[in-house]
C-alpha cells in the first residue's frame, strides 16, 4: 500500500502558502499582511518557507498524517 499522506499535505501547503497567492507576510507597502496581491519579495519567500517547514513538520512528524491507497 502506498502512503499518500506526505504528498497530499506537501502539495496543499505549497499551494496555500505560495507568497502573494492568498496572502503575503510581510506586505510590499509596509503592511504586515496583504491579501491576494500576486506580488512577492525575498523576505516574504523566507517567511513563507519557514511557515511551510513548521507546518509540514507538525503534520508529518508530530501528528503523523497517513493516507493509504490500494
């Protein structure tokens, strides 16, 4: 049986945490958060990468999400 949990969690988090798609931390014009602006910066990429790493670690190691198929 294949374990699809890590794949599904990684793809969903990647889509949701793409800087500028849904939100961007920090914003371009001095704001803390901007929503749906489709812009990005180097610092926002770093912040989103740290958030992504923290969430994927929590979901895959601490909680242990598994989705088995076949």
